[in-house]
């Protein structure tokens, strides 16, 4: 496996009961890049994203086969600890889901669960995580207030900070800005472009301008198949597959 590849995916099939939602997906996802997953509703983007940290294990009747390697290690092998996997591969959802506790405790929760008790270390983790998520300046004087008092965009950045506090390698984002206004959206996009220095980001988006603005590589999914995967510029300016062209030019979807 190439050193710049973080996820190697091959022959990936996924069934929900009898219904096949992913068909023979093959992708090498690059480290320290932003990869966008695009395609019409129901094509399998979120399903694919959830495969990468085995979130689909939680879905009854879901069967996965094929290979997914993270840093060369098979994530389905018996040696793989799923808690460790989800620590390495964090996730941010469409709707911000802060815990019902203070801003500080939202960030400190995960590190505390990992056994970190020192207030000094927790303070540092909270400040660094909020800084990386471009939220520190806005909340540093109200860390003990409830996270529910934050705006939707701030709550989403808090959730990203909470993922960062676990020191992941990868952050999966499932339509993280679809519920946000344009200013909050652009803050998250700028932050994602900063974060890729330290992390690999994989983002599902319905917003094609967003994919074009922020991502380095883009994969186009259609009816459970990964039709085309290439540099974002190529996908948007010179797609190889007619179906990709039809989608990005708005002819369907
Ligand atoms: N838990 C589930 N049980 C059964 N079928 C499911 C489940 N989750 C998703 N599906 C089906 O799998 C297919 C892919 O769904 P998925 O949510 O991955 O698509 P998507 O491309 O992310 O769609 P959207 O853009 O609307 O979020 C759809 O047909 C969907 O109905």
C-alpha cells in the first residue's frame, strides 16, 4: 500500500437485509487530504462513510464483505478493537449533537473516559481542541455554560472539537453543514481546510459547490456504485464518465 494511502478499500459490498446498498467499491483514500463523497440521495454515500469506522455494525441485518484497511490493518479483523477504531476515526453528523453538559465537559468527556484526570492536561486539551475547531475565541469566557446555549454553527464546531479531543487520524463528516447558514458553513469549510494539515477528512455533501471548494479528491456514487473517483478539479471540469457529467451539470439527482 502506498504511504499516502490511509484507507484502502477493495471489493466492498454491503447489504441491508436483501437490499444491496454498496457494490464492489474500490477506493484508496489519501492521508491529509479532504475527500468528498457526492451523488444523489440514496446512492450509498452515508453508508460508505459509516463503513469506515464500522458504525454499520450497529445496524440490524447489515452485512459487509470485502476489504477495508486503515494504515494497512484490516478493520474487520478479530484483532481490531472497535473502540480504538472509532477513536482513530471520529465522526461528525448532519445535526450537531452536543452532550447535555457544559462546553468544557463536552470536550473533556472523551479524554476523561480514557483515564485522563489532571485538570491541567484537560484544560490544555479543551483549549487546543476548541482552537483547532475555530471556536475558542467565541467560547473561552463561557466554558462552564451549557453547550445548548451555542448557535447551531457553534454547536457543530463544538462537535468537531469533541472529535479532535480524541486525537483521531481521520474525521468523517456526514453533511456537516446542511443545517447551517452560509456564514457558519464557510467557517466550517475554512476550518476543514486548516484541519487537513493534521487529519484526513472525508465529507459527504449534497452541495456541489462545497465539494468543489474544499475537497482535494471527489468520489461520485450512483445506486450503490462508485462511478468515478479522481482529483476534484478533474471530476468537476473533465469527468471521464457521462453519468458523473450528467450529475454535476444538474441533469439528474
Ligand atoms: N439502516 C438501514 N436499513 C435499511 N436500509 C438502509 C438503511 N440505511 C440506509 N438504507 C438504504 O441504503 C441506501 C443507501 O442509503 P444512504 O443513506 O447510504 O444514502 P445516501 O447517499 O447517504 O443518501 P442521502 O444523501 O439521502 O443521505 C438507500 O436505499 C437507503 O434507503
